């Protein structure tokens, strides 16, 4: 079965064999960055971990789920139209929804939705362009919608079990991203990999995303109700 | 690699959750007490709250008159990182805030749809 062969490929020689390593490098980069920032600056901020720790932790986990799909698409460069549209849509949606959700939980709906939309649209376009304009359009639409929806959901759950909802949202998004990796493998299992690269891109992208997320969460503008 | 990653997540997660339970960053105070204090009655104007005025330093008892409808009856204040929230089902229900220092405090309904200002003079 294809799913069994996909699971086997997670330890294989194709790009799928690098997905777990990419996740690991992304997580390591995020945690090291947070650790250093915490030691240098963030620990002096009152109630830093109770206020922001939970959401930054999940942001790091989320980027570790999203970035392997970017690597996988970069490795194949071009996908068939239908598959590429799904790639653009899924990447835009999840990349918009999750960071928007986390940031709206600490800073309010405006900042969360703007950040979610920008991130969702950028990564949606970046991944979706593997099949041309249709994937790009899907990326823009999904990033736009995901960013707004993530922030709105967080803000509406603000007074009603926000943290358990964060866990549920994260788990569902994790399953979606895993299935995206599987779908790309299924579409491309007979094709050759086009691009070989080291993990510099993973580390750099994680570093940029986590830095912006942390800065916005701690020092960024926030809605009045967040004090 | 996967094993190391899981251990890493568990270690960092444990640190975050252990430290996260000590603070009051996400505390929701759904208060029931009926102590003394200056009484503030919230009203609705269009789809938001009318601005309310209070005196500095005195505890505040907030209620909402019958003009306040829908989700605006569930009021949320965020004062110094601590949330005060209550569903003011009837005009008799009250939400109590501690004495506040001079300034303007923004509050909203629990869904973040309607906003208002509490001006402390």
C-alpha cells in the first residue's frame, strides 16, 4: 500500500527520508533561539512564560510541521495542477491559521489576523507556485482566509478554554500537514528529485519565523483588551 | 532522530507547563462576591458599550442595564494581566473589580465583538 511505502520512505533515501530530520532541525533552531532569548532578555519580563510560553511552544511545533512540506515541494519543484493546488491551499491555510491563532491569543485579533494573512499568503504562494498560477491563487486565497479565521477563532475562544482548543487545533493541523506530505509523495513517487540542498534553508526560515513571532508576541502592538 | 525529537519536545514542554502554572497570565476571575464599592452601570450604544467613568482607588461593582444585549452581556476586563469576566444575565448580576489607578481601561464582550472604555479619574 502507498501509505505503508510512505512510512517506509520516512527512513529512505528520497526527500521524504529527510522530513523528520527537517522537523528536528526546525525544532532545535526554535528551541535554541527561544532558550537564548529567554536567558538574555525574556526572563526579565514579568509573567513571560505564563503569558507567552504556551503559545510560543506551539508556534515552534507548528513551524516544525510546516517547514518540512516547504522542503519537500522545493525538492520536486513542479507538481501536477490538482496536486499543486492542494499544496498551495493546505500550506496557505495552515500557515495562516496557526500563527494567526497563537498571536491573536496574546495580542488580539488585528495583529493576529494581519500576521496570519501575511505569513499564509507568502508561504501559500511560495509552495503553490509549483503548479503555476492556480496554485499561487489557491495559496493567496487560503492564506488570506486562514489568517483571519485563526485569529478570529482564538479571539472568540479567549474566555472559553483557549488552551485546550489550541491543542486540538494543533493536532488537527498536524494530521493535515502529514497527509499533505503523503499526498505529495503519492503524486511524485515515480518522479526524480530535482533539487538537492542542505538544511540551511530550514534553519534560516525557522529562525526568521520564530524571531518575528516572538518579537510580535512580546513587544508587538496589541488590542486594548489585552492591556 | 525521531526519539531525540520527542525527548526534546517533552523536556521543553515540561519546562513551559511547569513554569506556566505559577503565574496569573491566563487567570480568569469569574467572581461571585458581593462586596461594597462604587457602582458602575454599563449601557450599550450602537454595537459597543458606552464609556463608563469611575473614581481611582475604590473597588468597582459593575452591572449592565437592559440596553445591553446578546454577547455584550458577557463582559471581560483585562487588568494588569488578570482577566475579570462574568456573564451579567440580568441587571442585578454584578462583576467586581479591585480599585484601579488613574487611566483608561478597555474592555470587551467575551467574543471580542463589542468594546468599551472604563475611564478612571
